[in-house]
C-alpha cells in the first residue's frame, strides 16, 4: 500500500455510472494515483474525504473519457472536480474544502 494511502486513507472508488447520477449536487472528484495535484487536494480535504464522491480514472475507462471531454484538448487532467454540476480543472483546494463545508487546511 502506498504511504500516502496509509497517511490519508484511500478514497473509496465510485464507478462513473453511479457518479454521473449525483454530479449535479455536491462534489465529485476525478483523480488518479501518482498525481501530485491530486495528492495536494487529498491532503486539503483529508478531514472531509467522505463528503465527496471519488472516481479513479485509472480504474474506470468511462470516467477517463468524461475527464477527456471536460478538459481542453481531450486531456486526462486531474484532479477534475465537479462542484454542483460545474466542472473545475485542478481547482484551488480551498474551493473544494469550502464546498465540502470544512475550513482550508494546508
């Protein structure tokens, strides 16, 4: 198990088909292992991890396709975060923390 998962816990994977049904409300985070920007976001929301829907684009080809259609140039840029139905590419973690109802932690 990667050290980061030992420290932060591994976000539960939600399949894209399920995540798409609830995307208009709340926070859906598209991420993948090894992404430093995803790690930064995971650290920032560590106390609110369970309040977001997490979708691992390396485990779910449909999720990867969604991310490609959402970002310019068809790239798999993560984290891609959908907040109340609006996609954000690599948003400031404070934005995500605020929507989850927490306070920004660095």
